[in-house]
C-alpha cells in the first residue's frame, strides 16, 4: 500500500497533463488517471478537506455564513492551502466550493459572482492537481433548503436545488474536475439530488452525509429526513454513487462507530469517512454540542470556542488504521484539518508525500515521537 512519491510528478507535471474532451474522456496526449481508475488499481485515496476551518484559523473567514468571499480577492491564499494539504499527502486537490452555491451567495448579496467564485475555485484546484499529479475534485455542499422532517418546507425544494447543483457541476466539469464530492449533506433527499445531477454530468460522484445528534429509536444516527445513515448510504450506492460515507460533525472515535455500521450493509471499498479533527466523545458526540468546562464555562463551544477540542495526530493515526482494517479505500479529514494531521494520516496509510524527506532520522513521524518520548522518560528516570 505504497503510493508513488509525487516529487517526480511535481517536476514533470507536463507529462501527467491530460485535457478532458467534451465527453469527459481523456485525450491521449499524456496521462491523467481518474478516481475510478485509481481505485480499480487498488490505490487507497487520502482526501484532505477542511478548507473552511483552515481559513477561519488564518482569519480569512468568520463563523456564520461561511462564504469564502476572500477567494475573489486573494486566490493565492487558496492556492497555498492546496499546497499545504497536497504536499502533506493528500491525493486529492478539492476545489474550495463549500457554501459557494447560489443560495449561500445570495445571503451575502453576491449572487452575481456565483459563477466567478466557483470557476476560480476549480481552476486553481485543477492547476495544483496538474502540477502535483493529484485528483481534482469539484464540490457541492448543502443548500440548507431541505428542512428537518418534523418541520418540512412549505414547498418541495427539489427542483430549485437541482438547478443550483446543475450549474455548479457544469462549471466544475468545464474547468476540468475529475469527479465531484457532494459533502456535508444533512438530508438524504438533498444527497440524492446531488448524486443524480453529478451522474448525469458523466462524472463520478462521491457523496458524504453529515451526522447531527439525531438518532433512530435503536440508537443509529439518522439524516435530517429521518433515514438511518447506513440505509441512506445503501440508497445512494443504488443511485450510482462511486463512494458513499460520512464527513464532518464527528471526531475520529465517534465516526468510526458509524463507519462500522455502514460497512455492514455497504461494501467497504465503496465507503469513505472524513472526520473533523476535534475530539467528540460519547457525552458530546458531535461538535455542535461541545461545551467547554473551561471557557466559556459550559456554554456552547461551537463554532467560536473549538480550539481546546483538537485531536492529537495519534488519534488520526488510530482512526486511519481502523479504517484500513475495515477495508476502506478513501479516507480523509474534514474541519480542523492541517498539514500535520494530513501527513500523519498519509504516513499511517504507507504513503510517501513530498514532505517525507523532511524527517528526523526516525523512519516515520510516529517513530520520531516514540524516540523522543523514550529520551524524555530516560531523562526523568522512569
Ligand atoms: Zn467539516
């Protein structure tokens, strides 16, 4: 399970360049391998997500609307974040299209720039992907137009959502996306619209549901429209999604329990999982219910008080190993992700990222930590 060192790709990006023809097929001038081809070849894919919180950390995005307006003014900041994740080991350069759909742009009175912000995002991702030999993924995120099943909308939002997704998928395809990720989907109904739109574009669909603290009577987590997550995943596979799974909301330890339920009903090679890099627990199973005993005292810590909840890289390594044991072939990290978490996951997957040359003498970062701790214990006489 060893991915190719990408430095060669980096230096000879031209050789890996392939333009897609109008049907989405590869032109023969060069080689660009798609998602399905890589999965069929037995590769495991690491997908770094979590751009939103990365830009909250650097101050470009504030909580609330979560619309990445800054990309219109500072595209190089986005490009740099792609480099951070890809150099650390991500096999995917995911276009930052989270909350760039028309409904979200309307909220900032930016609907006139909806196409521009999406095209910029995918163009940059495509360029970085070509340069680094990674996959370029376009993105769809929830419109929030589908409501909870106990407070249904006055009118069925399906057609409106379909139009919103269709334009985003069209722009992504025209700018050269290899596949589309529909992420952080709260309801099965919206996820189904996303999968249908993506598949009718001819691109592969990866769809991930997000878990809120909403459970069926038997304790299994459910979508906003009341469908058990494993059952929802089954339905999305039947619709033709290449990969289905969960992202965001839950930290590694809680998400693995959901993954264990999904792989009972969906073949593990079709399942993906991308937890947040924050530590959820059985008492606080999603980040929306975080309460910090420190500050603000027992008040909601989401979204402005998340810093004390970061996981360690060792928790990411444990999650990675468990996913591989279960047979997953596509994993990653969502909100809270950093280059260091991505690198920890990549190394646990046996990948060699371009940053691997920046090692201590120890063979892996984990070994370096163990080596360091041994010396600490020796110093304190334990
Ligand atoms: Zn997230």
